């Protein structure tokens, strides 16, 4: 069964987090780890073509972190 969407996620769904350091602060890791995580297809961290910058939606990050026992 799919993980239910919380009210907080509905409010955060359009909040775009820009930059590896900001993403790292949200998920509680270092920026180098964000670069490694971004290579994985199951992690909602993106690098749009031509942007040179990592981005993520806060709600997707929060949902992803809830499904993990630790950031690995």
C-alpha cells in the first residue's frame, strides 16, 4: 500500500530546495553524500540538464527519508 500523503506534504509540495548544501541540511548528511545519493534512481534528488545545480522537492525528500532507517 502506498504511503499516505500528510497535510505537511501537501503544504510543502511546491517547495523546491536548491543546492546540495540545502538538501543535505534537510536530510541530515554532508553535501558529498548528497552527490552520491543523487546518482541513485530511488532518491528524489535531481540535477536538471544544463543547470549545474542539484534540486529536490521538500515533500519528496521527507517522504523518502520516512521510508529509510538511515541515510545510506
